[in-house]
């Protein structure tokens, strides 16, 4: 069992290394952290930590830096997560609550999180396979063009402009809208196609072609809702930390740009019971991310549409601040989606 003072020495090493990016020595620990013991005693504690593979000397006769295992123990033993200030909480809530729909909410969220943490932020769209249709709108744009809008009960809006190829009166469009909503409001996305089977039979022969095209476009909008999707912001923050990534930035960025790879990392992430979970270095399932830490929280209003939001950065990061920021944004997203 590791003595408690040795744990405190590890905490001090992690905090100093995060702040300075310099290996930490025993003399500096005594001077900066007020340990009421000699530097020689601190060196004994550091020897214990090194034997447990919690710290390592990057160079001969240098100070020590944390290992992935050391960061893990530090995170597990965090007694407090740095709380966000009242002003920061108000700013988050005000900024996100002004968003009009799910796409705007998530876009604002990922940009805000990148700014708050100075890391690369990522947000996953909710799994909407069990979402339902809230409404279908058909809005005339010109005499021959209309805007088709699908709104789900998860506040996501998908839209597409359709060229009719002919002048169509408003009465026909109103009839189309009425029939679509009577069929689809409250219908799960998974059942939309079957509900619309034979929809064109409601209309006369000269109106059927557009009805068929309309059904096809609704299927496209539904598929866009059901597909997995990610938003990323703050990749420049990673670029500025290339040295902390062991020169691995280009490989990490290439993997991030391949959304399939990033989705795999996020989907395989084990959040456990923690509100915000942290995977450090080699704990990540994909080797490309072994020089990074991934901090993720879940958001959503039901078990069926939970998704993840978080940050990706080097293992040398401000864990307390980043965990607090991810947790706050996840809670506000859940609150907004629940309204």
C-alpha cells in the first residue's frame, strides 16, 4: 500500500508538471508545497512512486514526470473538481439557451467547450433511431420551389429545398402537409417509411409524381437523423500542444478527421458510473490515441438518446478544470433537450 504522504507527493508532481512542463525534483517540491520534511525524505517517497510505475525519470539525474498510471491515480484521488464560477455557469446557460435547434445547440456547445478548456472538443449527436416525428412543414419558397422541414421530438430540424418543376397552388401544399402530419406526428423514425407506403395513392394522377418525390426526400431526412454524427472544434488547440503529444499530432489529427475512427473511440469508451469519465493514454482503446487523454460526459433526456460530449488533449492537461467544464456542458445539454 502506498503511504499517504507519497500520494501527496504524486499530487504535487502532477500539478507542477501540468503547470511547468518541466520534470519535478525533490527540492522544488519542498519549496513549492511546504512539505515539512527534508528533500531526502521526499526522494524516498519519489522512489516508492517510481517503484509503483507512477512516475518516471525522462533523463538521467533529472526530476520526475507522471506516467499514465500516475495520472490515473491522481484523477481517481481528486478530492475536488475545480468548480465553475457563477459567471462561467451563467455564460454557458445563456449562450446555449439562445440556440434555435439541435444543430445550433451542439455547434455552439462544441465551440464553447473548446474555448473553456483550450483542448479539442467533440460532441456526438444523440442516437435518434427511437426519436419520433414532431411535425412536417412544407413552406413555399418560390412558385415552383418549396422547403421541406422535418422536426423531431429531440429538437433536431432537417430541411431540404425541392424543385417542383411546375407551379403548384397553396391548397395542394396545405393538403400534402395535413396528410403527412396526420400520418407521421408521433411516429418513430424507424416506422416512417412503412407509414408512407402508398402515400401517393391519396392524390390524383397529375399530383402523384411530386408526392412520390416528397416521400423519397422525407426518407433522406429521416436517414440523416438516424445516422451517427460528430462535431469537432478546437483542433488548433491540439496543434499548439504537439510537443506534449510526443510529435504524434498529425496521426491524431488524421484519426480525428476520419469520423469513423473517432466514433469508434467514443462508442467504445467505458463511462462507468461517473458523471464524467476519463481515459488516459494507454487506457484508450485505439493505439493512435495512446498519447492523449479523453474526457467524456453523457447528455440526453432518456436512455434511448444518450450521447457523449467531451475533450481530447495530451495527458498533461488540467484535469480538474476540464472535468468540471465537460460536466457542466453535458448537464446543460441534457436540460435543454429535456425542455
